[in-house]
């Protein structure tokens, strides 16, 4: 963080001493008496390179909170007593409620964030969080299967895994399971559940006539930018797991076909929704949806073979999107709820997603480190101010549908129990640690600059 150097302090003191000799009032600070360009700016959030140990402290707070508030237990919903005999089904059985659901797409992101945090810090607790909960969920598939089959539409504990209704149910969880398996931390056989998730993406989700994944809400034949993340990373991970190129091809196809319709090349931003039947497409550049968009590109490039013919186009999209996002970052380090509307509120989850995605792209050499590292560190410093002492994350927009008017986005509530913030903060902190391990920075003429390691 910016501080006066000793030489600057001595100069200021010396100037004051000489100028005030024989006077009762201090000298007037002006261009002749004071190096004004070295005055300490009044930054409302920390400025400069964060310390790795401080980043780890933030991650630790998040981990501790989540570990304490997301239990792994089956209980009787009427008696609230634990069910220990899983050989005989209890019709009142549920997974014990915590602060967050263990099977949501938000928690798929959180599981991935814990894995990356473990890799970046060397602390096995983070990976254990993911491995134990995924193993727990997988072990309950036989127990809850009859309950789900009896009423596939009921909001039962394992409905999302055993009877998925949408890409939200499958993609992020599937990607996390494959990542956990590839890392070697999960000993149980996750492949039947992984295959079920992938089958849903490949054969059951609604599509447009050209094969683009779509929904029929809020209007018929609607594309949600969110669905890129709810499908493509899982497909990409499946390609890595099986070495079957069809999954890579499908992942690339989805990104390009979504982008053809939804990426504004002039702004370098995605619109949130696109409806086939509209002749005019209202463009609301919702921050978290753009987060899912850039995160999808990064997750795909992570595993897409270097010689895949679609790789150059995905790289080009990533770079154009990063350029557009950079132009929208606020002076506080956050991004706005609607990216190009500065009177909309500053939002935490999207900011964390951008920090993760752009930092990872820098670390892999896909983006210019000198150009983008300062904005990443500014973004992390902003995000870190939203993690409370308890480990909760403030300033996160709740789950959001699609709208075609600004008020819908401007007034979406924020809440510490909006699960969307936790995985992105873990991912962002972990990738910032990786960045700090690879690059060095300094304050040069008052601004943060990348410096070459000697």
C-alpha cells in the first residue's frame, strides 16, 4: 500500500522547518514548497500489492464460516434427529439444512474454489471440504433414488442430482466432480453421476434449431448468457477426462454460437439475454452474467488442446471481453451491477469472478500482465473489504432471472446468504496468490506497476 518514503518525509519536514523559522504559522503547501505529486491519496479501499498472508487470511475466514454452516448429515425433518441407518429409507429424510445448499450450481463453483484454494495455499483443508461433501452426496444417491423417482418435480434433497430439470442443476456440479477426481482427492466412484450430468447437457436440455442451448423462459427460445457456464466447463472437463474430442467440439460450438448473437463487439461486453423472436434485442450488460461468460472462456482454455481449431477464436473472445471489462471498472475497484451504467450499485460476486478470470488468464499468458495485473489487484483489494470477520460476503446480488428494463437489475437485492459470492471469492483469492507467486510489483511514481523479476 502507498506510504511516504523516508526521503519524501525528510524533504517535507526540512521545507517546513526552514520556511517556518521565526514564524508562528506553518508554511502554505504549494508547488514550490511541497512535492504535491507524492502526497498520499485518500483511497477509500486499499491500494497497491496485497500481501499473500493477508489474502490467505481472507480465504481462511470464508473457509471457517462455510465449514461450520454447511453440515454433512441426514436428519428426520420432523424430529430433527440424525438418521444413521441408511439401509432403510425414512420418508422424512432430508439433508440437514445449513446456510447454503450442497447441490446447487453456486456450490459447484464453491467446490471448485476450495480445490483451487488448496492448490494455491498448500492447505489440505480446502480440498477436504470439497472431497468430503462430494463423497457424501454421491453416497446418498441409492438412499434417495426411490424418493426422487416417486416425484421427480418435488423439491427433495437430491432432486437436482437424480432428476435434473435445467443446466443449473448439472453443469457446475459436474465440472467440480471431474476436477476433484482428476486431483485425486475423491476416492468414491463419481462416474455414474458425472455421466448422468453430461447426458443431460448433451441430449436433454432444450436447444434452438442450430443446437444452441436455450430455455423457454421468460420468452420462447431464449438464450441466457448464464447457460454458457452451466454447460461448457463441464463439457470441457469431460473432454479432458475422456480424451473424446466431441466434448471439446460441443463446448467451442456453444461459446461461438452464443457469442455470435450476444457479444457486443463495440463495447466488448455480453448482453444478458437474447430472444429468437425479437427483432430488437435490449442490451442489459448484467455484471454476473458477464462473469459467467469470461469465466467460461478461461475454464475452456484451461483444458482445450493447443491444436484444437477452435482455440484461436476462444482466445480472441477472451481478450476482447477482458478489454471491455477493463474499461468498466470503477475507481473503487468493483464493477457495477449493470456494467455500463455507473449509477447502478457496485457488486461483489461479479468483481470476484473478473479478478479470478483475468488473473488466471495472466498467469497462463493469455493476457498482458503489465496491462491487466494492476486492475486485478485493485479488484481483489475491493473484494477483500466485503469479507466480514465472520467470513460472510457482503454486496452479492441474489439469484436473478432475465429482464428487459433497467429497474429489474438496479433493484435486485443483495444478501450475505446469496450463495453466488462464495465460490468466486475463493477462486479470486487463490488465483491472486498464484499471480503474486509469479509476478512482482512496485509503486512507481505513485502507481502500482508490474516489475520484472531479477
